[in-house]
């Protein structure tokens, strides 16, 4: 069997959350204690392992800031004396300290779980309902569950603090934050150590993570988007793009002592002019996605029903793309493997998941027997931080099993990308390269939607104001400070969260930070900022969950236009979070009732491109029960990938409604009820009305579910993909509606 080289390549990125010295969001700190150090410390356990890391310079600056003692709002509150906290501060804690993933992080603590249930068991939370001890415990546990399990072995005091669980003091919380800071101080020395030992290669991205093809050539970037309405004809930001690249290379060399040879273009976005820019700045190689390669070489990467490539040869080569200046090397990642790690493997046993990935690697290797070459590089490249909170033990077990399998296989080797490129004698010529990203091969997630376009126009206006000012005031002392604000505002994250389809649950904070950056640019130059920067670009702030405000009798037509009828409905939004969840079945569920019926509206996530969910068999399960009648109930019947059940699965129900959607066709509903304890029986669903156009509208009579006037219906929903559970909504508590 021919040897197969593996480039395992982890990308670390967070936007700049700091405004005038204050960090408004804690995510860089929390991922620093959960991901940035432990991901490289795996090298201690596996002496033959080599890894590649891409770290955005702005994130390095943030890590250094935290190591030197800065705080975000969350950490600053954690240190406070609870007795002296204001009601506003306590309210902030109750609204922002329940973000850890419930089933893998928060659920580990009985106290944290109880606080969660207390907080979200009703729509309105009164700060007075939580005493000082509970607020203190909440802040302590929030900070503890974010710390990677590996560090509990390295810092015995952490384990002691975790085992305490109740009655955390202010001194305890101060100690937790200080241990976090000690972990953060280890990060950069650890990376430098392994760079010096030749165990890792460090690359970087443009300083503040802008989408380079848009900055370089906005006209070519909008060819495949929905609308160019509201977009400027040009940005005039080519020099800014160059500065983002050059300053990134300079900064990483300053911090790590080695100048990166490779650039990870943000969101794997490339194009011909982007390649020329990289070459001019001395970049030797870059990376993009399988989809970009397919269109660039006019080759269709076909996969079998198990997801294995029929012919992996073209994906396993290093390419030389000829620019007007000189060639640049390009590698392309396998698209399927990152999707498995991000979205699939977290839900199954870690050893089984690692074994499945190892088997897929071996299948690829087995197909190299007919290759004319002796060198082949499989690139496994993805976000190195956000997916692990979906795994038990923060992904440590999965990665340990995987790395062990690779290290014990003499026909596989993990390599540093620059070393492999330098030694490769079988590079292929790339005569053209498609402009696009890793998602749909377009830039649709950053441009071409009304709100996103408006943000680009705001940025263009600020850029023009800056350039005009500099022409007349070249020696102004604040030019460098103002320019930094402008460069930060070019980052990809602001546009990702604006408009459709992504929702962070905190979009209003991202909107505020974007507008503040632009306002600060004007302020530093002594210019008045445009009045429109005082107004949010987000027209409506939608909470991830809310109870119905009052009874509703909506028009059930399956059309989005009838939204007004659902204004007072309850809602659950399935947030995308830091990682785009392309495989979720629904984006949002609305629900409500009148005195006769219960109503549901499912906003279907139709996906896009080749990942479109409508190509799969999707079923939506509604489980209900009469809150006061416990005689005839049964456990739910769904296939799960994991033996770690969600809390909701421990409950019993008396009715199950199944909706089936196949290739955008809604099939008749199936209703089953529990006539005897633990026994499901088919029932007649004729009284259930369903309509599907833009959305799925469902009407269910209360009587059909055994709910009389004055009685409460408790329920939750489960989504499946081809019979295997996808998501539970909600995961922790039952929803409730009372028939008036």
C-alpha cells in the first residue's frame, strides 16, 4: 500500500471583541482555556504526530492581552462581591452565564443544571428570585465548565474547586480566573516550543480576518449573490487587503520568531486577484476547499453512499497556480471530513467515531494503487475550536483515539505542509482558479443580502472619508489609530452575522461593535460620524426562546407573509452559533393556541447547494402529554447515535405526531397514542390539518391529544435525518400550553 501523507490543519479565529479597552464578549478567553493550549499539548502524548495550526494575528493579540491581565465583562463580574452587585449586573449574569452547551458541559453539574431549570422554567426571570449564593455559584460554574478537562489533571486545585459545586466564595472565583490566566500564559510559549522542535507549522490569516476577494475585487464577488442592490460599485480597499496580509505575516514573525510561509484565506475564500496579492507579499502557499478545486479543474468529485470519493487522486495533489508574478502552491481540503467532525461525530461514541474516520482515510489510501505518483497529501483542515463543545470530554477522547490510530500505522504519516510541498516532485499545474468560498463556492454569506450590503456601504463611506482626510492631513497623530479601526471593521464576522441566514443570538452586540469601529475611526480623525451609525442595522432583536404572549388563531396557509398572525406566538430559534449548522432541519418553530387548537409553524432550513437538507428523509416528531394525567405514558422511540441521553429523553409521553418531508414533499401525518403504559398504538390523524408552502403550518385539536379545558399540554419536538435523531427542541425542559 502506498504511503499517504496527512496534513492535519487546525484554524483558530475569533473577531476583535474589544472596544476602547473593554472586551464585550468572552469567547476568546473561554476558547483559550478550552481549546488553544490543549490542542497543541496532544503532541506530548504522540511523539510521531505533526500538526499544522493557523492562528489569526488579532486573536494572538487578544491572548496576549488576557495573559497581561485584561478582562471581559464576564470575567470582571466574576470577581465582584455579589453582595455589592447592582440589579443590572445580576440580571446580566442571569442572561449571559448559561451559554455552555447543555448536554456536554452544563449538564455535568447538578447545581448548574438546577440553576438552569430555575432560570428558564418561565418566560420572565426576576433577579430577586436568585439569592447571592446562587449568583456566586452560577459565575463560578460558568467559568469552570469552560476549562478543558485536560487542565483539571494539570492543575489539581481546579479539581478541588469543581468538586465543591456549592457555596463558592468570592475568593474561589478570583482563584478560578487566575488559574484561567495561568493557562492562557502557557499558550504562546507552547506553540513556540513545538515550532522550534519541528512538530508544528504555524500559518496565519490576514490580520483582522477580512474576505480578501471582496476587498480586492467586489465586482467579481457579487456575480453569484442574490442582489447587488445597495452595494458600492467599488471599495478601493486593495491596499488595505495588502496591509492585512503583510501586517499579519510581520506580527506572527514578531511573536513566534518564524515568518509564516502559508496563508489560510478567511473562510477559504480565493480568486485570481487574491492569489496575485499573496504572491506579492511573499506567501509560498495557500489553501482552499474541494468545491473550488472541482470547478477550477472541471472535475466532478463523486462520492458513494458512504461518502467516500470514487476517485480521490486530484484532491490529494499540490497545485501550482501561475500568477503574473510567479507561481503559488495551493492545496485543497477534503470537504466531507470537516463536516463529519463538525456535525456528525460528536453524537456518537468517540472511539467509534475516530475508528470511522480512520477507516475513511484507509479507503482513500486503498484507491492510490492505480495512481501514477508516489506522493499524495490528504488535507484535513477545519475550525479547531468551535466543534469540541459538542463532544463529550471536549473532544479529547476522539482526538486521542484518532491520533493513536494514525501514529500506529506505518503506511500513514502526518506532515508539516511546507515540508511536504518542498519535497513533493509531483505537483500539478492549475491554469485557472474559481472565485469562491467553502460554502456553496460563493460569497453569499458575507455579501449580497440587504443588511449585509448596507454594512458594506457604511464601510465604503468610512474608507472614503479616511482617504480624503489623509490626503490633506498626512501627519495627523491619530491616523494609525483610526486606520486600525477601519481594518477591524473589514473583518468577516460582522457581515456573517448581519442579515440572513445566520443568527448568533447576540447579533445586536456584533452590530454595535461594527458601528462603534466606524464611529471611532471618524472620532479619532476629529470628524463627525454620519448620523446613521447611531442606529442599529438590525430591525428586530429576536430572542432564541420565548413563551406565547397570549392566545392566537393564526391563518394556516404556510406562507411567510402571514407572520403578523403569529406575532404573539411562542418561538424557538435554532441558533447557528459559531459554526454554520448546515444539517439542521428547521431554523425556527412558532407555537401557540386558542381554546380549541394548538398551532405550530416550522420554518424549514432548506439548506443550499449540495448540502440541501431536502435531499434527505427528514421527520419532525412532536411528543405531548397531559400534565395532570400520568396513567398511560411511554418513552419515546427514536434512534440515537449516542449512549449519553438528553435529559428530555428520560420523560414519558402519551402522544407522538410524526411529520415526514422528503425532497420538499410533505407526506400525511402519523399519530400514535399510548393506550396502555409503555405501549404505542396507531390513532386517527384526520383532524390534524397541515399546509406546506414557505413553511409548515400544523393545526392539532386539543381534544385529539386528550386535553380538556383548564388542563395543560406539555410537549417537545425532535428532528431526525433518515431516522436518526438530529436535534431535540428544547433539550432541557418541556414546553407547556394551557387550554383556556
